[in-house]
């Protein structure tokens, strides 16, 4: 299946405020947020000019704006960017954003080569690119200065398979065992093999695929991390943990530590790579 920008655009145009609330409404979202935030804090410099692509409603925008000297915000969804602007205005942060752009990661021609010290592309932007993943990484690196940092995230195939196993079992009855084998083998949820009603067509990735993707470019991988590792304990266990403030603080600390271990890289809900452009 070829990349179709209308799929992510339509999905997030109709997402409402869920993109803003999903990282705070439950323990699952909070774990994802805290791991990503830890990485951002450690790699961004106060003097950086930063591009946040796939910014959505602004859950990270509100943090990024205080970590750098200049922040440019972009997304494929005009509705999410309007929500982002409204939230930044509400938080008295709007005047600190240099510019907003509605654009596709495959075409950022509005920016010159080597425009940014850091590019942040977390969440699942590259998962939607399917056959255009290499072109997407190439464009992200094009706008990055030599020596600059790219922080890029991906939905994890193995982590998602663990968490959503009941759903995969249900969909086996709809699409057949060969379709189930297809998605577990490839991570590709597409119209031909795995025609989900949501039309959420993506390529959920393994870390080995991320490794292979970046070996095609002049970059140095500085860090690889999972996120949402403790999510695999199940929603009930996570919410029980979250209700104990002292215990939850410890779990968040361990989430950040455990997600850096080689053996946990594919087991969280997301995979995060930090690379330096050579």
C-alpha cells in the first residue's frame, strides 16, 4: 500500500481534543509523556532553533517552547494546529512560537536546507508513510543542520501486539489467520491485508527496522528508547499504581530507566531514536 496523506490528515482533523488529553487522562498516557519529556530535556539546548513536526494539539509544544530559543510548529492537520494555537494562547505561550505551518513531512520545502538545530518528530508520523519512510527521514534530515539532533518516534509493533492482543484475536475472526500472520510478520496494517473499519493504515515498526532505516543516512545514533513499558502490566494495574502517589513516582522513575535497556526496546508502546546528523 502506498502512502496516502489523506489518511493521517483525516484522522487527526476529526480527532478533536483527544490528542491533547490522551497523555494526561490515564497512566498509559502519562508514562509515554514522561519518557518523551525526559529525552527532550536532555537533548535540547536553550540556544536551539527547533522544528516540531507532527505537533498535534500541543502537548509537547508547551514544553518545547521553554527549552529553546526559537520554535516552529508544523502538522498535516489544520484542525490540530488550530487547537494547538488555542492552547498556546490559553497558556500565554502563543507569542513565543515563531510560526505555524500546515504541511506534509514529505514536503517541507517552505524551509531551507539546514534551517534547524533540532527536529522533533515524535508520536507516529513515520508510521503513516509506509513506502515513503526513507523519503520522510531524508526530508527531516535535510532541514537539520550538520551536527543537529533529530528525535523521532514510532509506534512499536511488538509493544502494540502485546497490549492489544485481545483485539488482534477478535480481528482474526474478521479477517482470518493469514491476515493476523501478515500483521505480526510485517507490522503493516493496510487495506489489502488488514482492512480495519477505522482505515487506520500504518506500519508499526520493530527497532531492527528503525536501525535499518537509519543506516541509509549519514547519522550517528545517540540513544534508542522504548516508552510505555509499564503499560504492559495492564490498565487496571497501572491505574492502581497511579492512585498511590508515592508508588507512582517510583514507577515513573523506573519507566524512564528501564526503557533505556536494550532488552526492553521493542516492548513499549513507542520506540524513540535520537540521532545526530553527520
